[in-house]
C-alpha cells in the first residue's frame, strides 16, 4: 500500500518536473510536505542554486507557531518565502508542487505566497 503511494507521487513528480523548469529570471518554487513540517525553496535550475528557503523548522517561525503541521503554519511559510524573494528582487516564480496534490497545506502555502506579492 505504501509503495503504491510512493510510486504514484514519483510519477506525478516526474510529470510536473518535465514541464516546470526554473531559470535565473523566473526561478522554481519547490514545496515539500512531510508529516510534521513543510518546506519551500526557490531554485534556479540553470545555475543549480537555492536562492531562498523557508520552512517550519527555521528559527524565525519556530517560536511563533503553535503547531508546525497545520494550515496556519503553511500560510506562515508562504508569507516568509514571499518576503525573502522580495528581498532578493524575485517577483515571479513557477510553482512546483513536487508531486503532492494541490490541496490542504500545499494550497495554503501557495495562496499565502500569492497574497504576499509573489506571482506564479
């Protein structure tokens, strides 16, 4: 059962990654969701560098969040990644859901990043 879930996510991840590429001008916002935390990275695939990152593990958010696995935490990570992108002069990204379905915490992070000024 678990191996089917992993295989289906890997297929979705490969399908999305074929279409979504980040450049230096328009980097890729990659999201990873574990059972306990959520992570976001802005990546330039051309240069192979992470330009900005935010997660529920980071010291900035750890103190202010009551729980790291709910929608409020995902929204906080979305706002933080948008702020860090704005500081680096990045206003437009392509969204990479990394094989996860677009609902719940993934959707909350994306909507919060959009509301904070990130375009995708």
